C-alpha cells in the first residue's frame, strides 16, 4: 500500500479523559432547513456543550425516503461560515465534501474558513457516488478515486507550503501559493463504510468517518484499520454518524421507523455484514441507527464508544421538526450520562 506523506495535524475531536467527543448534523437540508435553525440551532448546540457541528454535501440532491420530498439543500460551506460567525468554540466539520470542487478552490475556501473562525475546521472528504452529480460538476465517476487522492494531496500541500507545483494524472499547476494559510492545520477525515474506505483513510487521511454502519460491519472495518495502523505506524481518529431518534417516550421514539429502508439506505449496504435472518428488528439495525428513550440511547452509544471510537455524531434528520427540543433532551439526559461513564 502506498501511503501519502501526512504531516502532524491537530486532533481536536479525539477521545479525552471524559470519553468520546460529540457532534451533531446541522439541519441544512429538507423541509425543516432554515437560516434560524442552522445558525441559532448551532449556537444552541455550542451552548449545550456539543463539540462539533457537521454538514453534508450535494449538488443535485435527491432526498431519501426518510427525508421527505423537499429538495432544499443549503450549500455546506456557506452554512458553516454562517455558523462560525456566531460561535466561538464549536468545531466546523464537513461530512463529507464530495469531488464537486477543483482542489485549489476547495483549499482556498477551507483555509479562509479556518482563518475567519479561529482554526476550527475539520475537512471531511469523500468520493461521492452519484454519476449525474459528479458529471454536472465536470468530473467522471470512474475517475473519482484518482480525483480524491490528488485532491487530498493538493489541499494538504497548499495549506502548508508556498510556491507549490503539482503534476498529477488529473490536476496540474505551477508555483501556487494560497494566503491566508489555515489558522491551525486542518485534519482531513474520510467518509465511507467499506473496507476500501479504510484503506483510503490510511493512505491519505487523518480520520475515518463512516456514516450508517451495522455493528458487525463496524467491527470488521475497525479490525482492518488496526491492522493497517500497525503496518504503517499511522494513528487514525475514529468517528461514526448513525441516525439517532430519541424521545422521552420509548413508544414514540420507535414509531415510524422503516427498518427495511434504513437497512438499504446506503450505497455500501450491499457490503454490510447482516445478522442471521437479515435486518428485521430495531435491534438488528444497531449501529445504523440509535433509537429509544434517553437511557436506551446512552446504552447504545456506549456500545459504540466501547469499540474505541473518538467522536460520535448525532444525525437527527428523523427529528429535524423538533431539532432544538431534541438537542436539549440530549444535553439534559444523554451527554451527562455518557461523560459520567467516560464512554
């Protein structure tokens, strides 16, 4: 395996003595997205003690069934810049940017965000999967691995160096300097749930960030990650973004959960390790989703955290209609219990 040279970077969301760090997906898409919910909701998340806010990335977004039919999708970097202007501590993360932007422009945009907002940026990157979306941005899906690899190399170099010359198979430029540089080194996180995504993380990135992933599949990928870390001497941050549905009433939390839809909601689901009999119950989709009243949610998150995870992201899209109320419930009943247990 070829491993890119990766300089030391900050690891601001790594596990602490109090356990995992915690983030939340911002409601910048779908029928419940609004300036107030994005901006003031993120300020609320900071006030409530969350460590990071995260945004998704699409150009031609088609909602999943669980996301309704509204095609509102507010551009992720614009969303994070708006959030950064009203917050002071919380980290600003992309989960994840797909190859829709030319690397030098992406490097400039993220460096500017870091400069403006005190170095709080986490650059989650991925390859994307939608043929039409990548084509609309001028890229060929069949070249996405090459595009991603060169993109990661380019942004890392121009963030740290001046007069950069790059001669890749896809991108070429000479004597480029971008100012201002990021306030702090920007970590590069990789999004994906396959074994290939783990290899891509080791080769090019600083953290692995799967989205919805069953626990048995997560265990398989974590084992591979540990083996590759030992082989390469690299240290990789571990994060995860399951769907979360939490309510004071257990019955209401479990209502309207479409198990079959969630079990097939990822492009990589065909590569998931399934329980005997397939995904039939809410218990079968643990890892894909965390569902229940607060004590159950604490137990399920602890089950994930005990696997050595560093950062956990609450994907609350099934409750964006009650986003602020749900943040407050998590801050009241879930985060204190997790931190007390040092999960």
